[in-house]
């Protein structure tokens, strides 16, 4: 006989959350199993609680499917982004971006240049992982030749990489956040500019000042020169190699749909590889699926550019599916609702609702181990409060990125933390103090919330929640 369904109590919610911590720590940190398996095992912990409180297997299967369905757009974006990275490397787009970035480097401004180059690369590709695995690797090698601490270089690389991950219309997390928050993609990006612009400027200044302090202005440029020479040896480098990137960004700025636009960019990459890089047509097209492969004889260049393709995204896609399943299960059996109900009574103004969203995002990274989980927890746990307070959902989507996306590389067992540490060769705890853009993005997000700056309201009732409006109403009642 089926039990009557009920919401989980605090003990049961605590059991699920604690189990998350234990599973993530044991799987990732202790026995080295993939985070995908940790998320998969977490399904069974949540289902165990679901059975206890009256949910059937069918109910929970529907929750899993609903959660995955909510993120299918992000999965498709990832597929097209994988194709795009493969063809853009083959077509000389990414090599040209790296090459022109390297031309501005000198030892004194290297840290700022690394930050700026990774910013441009992440905005052009929409992926922090792809940026760290291409331009980021180059920056680590060059920084090593300058004698700069590797943790500091990694901080500059990751800070720049997450500008695009947070802001680019090509980014899967950007698209997913806008989708889950029910906000137009371009409106979401415009909202984030209020946070990202000052955070980027301050971070750039900090890296410039640090460069003047740490780096000898006459440092060795041989690694940068060798990289540029190798790129020129194996690719045609020219301004028109950047045309596909410019066209894709323009189309997205004109509010064209993300998936066909990125797919069109991938097609252009194949065309550029055939027309300008001398690749056979079938090989140029195949690079969209299997990625780019080169045997240049220069190990550094091979490591830098042998990547991309739809195949390269399969592990991340599996991770997303399991993470979305976790979010769907937590929503289906009421875990998110219990947490949401606790926050509803407390978060009664813009500052508190902003803080709750940031905490819910970090909660998703800490317990779910992935940016995709953090986006779900941040948006779904707190969205009702925004509607209740009459706060525009553009603020919700911006705050979700501020608590979710940028905190991902701060958690050692998250997908971002594991990837960055592995690719860049620097432990998470070592580079953590230098994630200046990420910390500033969180800080400015909270500052806006508690000062009511750039907080938009949807109606007069919501506007009455502004501190100034409340003060005016109080004065009117007492006069």
C-alpha cells in the first residue's frame, strides 16, 4: 500500500545534503572516481528519501525526466559549442585569437594580458573549459618562463575564462540560467553587464599592479615568440580568420537563436579550414565531430590545439544529465520546496533575497559539484521570492550567475575545480586566493542587493519594497 506523499522534514533534508558532501568527497577526493558517478549515486540517496515520504519510482522517474528536460537546451548548446571549438581551431580562428593576443604581451603587463586574452577567448567561444584548455595553457607556459608564481597565473587565466562563461551568449551556463529564470538571453546578458563591467575593470587593475610588483620588465619573451612562430608555421594567421567569431557574436547580439547560430559558426569554421588552412573538405567537416588533431612536432602546440569536437563534450554532457537529474529529483520530492519555504519567511527585501540566491548557488556547487546544479538550486529555490517582492527576474538571473557560475572553480570537487586544477596543474586551494574576478562578481552582486542599486521592480507593489519608498510611506502615515 502506497504511503501518502508529504514534504521531507528538516532531518531528511539534512540527510540528503550531508550525503551529498560525503559522496562527493569520497568519490572525487579519496578514491578518484568520476564526478558523474558521484552524481549518479546521489540519485539513489534522494530516491531513498523519496520512497520513505510516499513517492513512487514512477513519480521520481518523472522528476528526473523533467529536470533533464529543463536543461536540454544547454545540452544542445554544448554539442554545438563542441563542434564550434573543433572547427574554429581547424579553421585558424582560435589560433589567430591566441596569436594576436600574444602580440600585446610584455613581461610587466603579462598578468593583465593573460586575463584579457582569456577574457576575449571565453567571450568568443563561450566556454571556460575550452579557454583554459587553449589560451590558458599558453598563458601558463609563458608565465612560467617569466618566473611568475603558477597559482597567480592560474588566477588570471581562470578569472578571464569565467568572464565569458558568465557573460558570453555562447556559454551553456549563460543560456541555461536565462532559460531557467525565464528571461530573454540578451536581456540576461545586459543585466549581468552591471556586475561584470566593474568587476572586470577592478580585476584588470589588480593584475596590472601585481605585474609591476612581481615581474621584471626585461623578462624572457622566448616562449611567447616560439608559440607565435609555431602558430604561423601551422596555420594561416590573418584578420579574416576572426570573421566567423565576429559573425556569430553579431548574430547573437541581434537576438538570433543560440543553437542554430552556434551551429552556423561551426559550419563557417569548417569552410575556413577548407578554404584558408588547406584541409581536405571531409577532414574539415569531421573536425566538428572528432575535434582538431595536429602532429606539429612541438609538444606545446600539440597540447594546446588537439581538442574540440562534439566527442570532447560527451563526458560533460553526461555530467549535465546526471546533475539535472539531481535537481529534478530534489524538486520532485520537495527538498527544494522545504529550503525555499525556510527562505521565504526570512528573505523579505532585495538584499536578503540576493544573499539567499548567492548562497543557494554556492550550495549547488558545494553539494552538487557542478555549475549546472548550482544554477538550478539558485534559480528554483529563490524564484518565488522575486515574484513575491515584485523584483524583475533579470535580477534573479544575474544573481544566479553571481552565486552559481563564478563560484564553481572555488570548490575542489566541482567539475570546474577538478578541471581547472587538472588542466592548469595548480591545486584549487592554491589558485583560490587569486580568483579576483570571481570574488568581485560575488561581492558586487551582494552590494547591489543590499544598497538596492540596479534592482528593477515589475510593479508598484514591488517598488514599495524599496527602502526609499518604505521610508516615504512611513513618513506619510505619521504626518
